[in-house]
C-alpha cells in the first residue's frame, strides 16, 4: 500500500487479486538477491517444504526464461515457466509465472529486496489475472503457506552460506 492509500484507507485496484508475503532474512541483500539469479542457488531452495526442483533451462536476463519442474512430496510433477520482465540488481525482480509460455492464467510477481540493517527484507507481491485464480491458488494450492515456506527455505539456505563463510 502506498502512503496515500494508507492515509485514505483505500486499497489498490488489484488488492482482491494479490498475495503479499514478506520476510526478514539474516543475510546481506546482495546474497539474497544472488540466490534468485543463479540456478545453482535456486535449485537448492526453491519451492515449499518437501518439494525439489529440476531445471530444464535458465537464463537470468529481462526476457530470459526459467523452465523447470517442481516435484511434490507425493510424487506429482508440476511444470513451471518463468520469464523475467524486470531486473534491478540487488533491489527488484519482476516476473511472469505460469505452467508454460503463453499460459493465459500466468501471474505476475514482483520481488523487492530492501536492506534492514545487516539483514534483508524481501517482499513478494503476486498479482493474479482474476480474483477467482487468486482464490484457487490460495485454497487449492495453498499459495500463502507455500510462499511462506519458500521464503523460509531461502532464509535457511542463505543464512547457512553466511554462517559457513563466517566459520571459513
């Protein structure tokens, strides 16, 4: 919400189609951002608890694509496709995420990385094409819990890197 929206009590035009998840991570912003930019990192933490990820292709640049499969703990495979729409190093990543290229139900996400002392505050704002798709993601796919778990996995991964670096 912008300051004006907070002052007037109004919501953004997309509020009923949004999921917003944030977390403070005890690691420098550059490292948290890097964990999103290199497939060697992403494949180690991406996804909710119990999921693993297999990357088919990855190119981190505006217009580049990450084509991957998430493997659920029950053995179900989920084909996923992300194209990067905006990259501001260490600050912001915008992307379009669907099951495949040209997925009519693809959703937009913006990840903002802000310093919080020596830590990093990450905010993941996802906007779905419709309220119905947002509600389905929340109810059927547990998108809020999954997003929280994904950011928790990221936090564990990067804080482990920091800890190992401090010991090394």
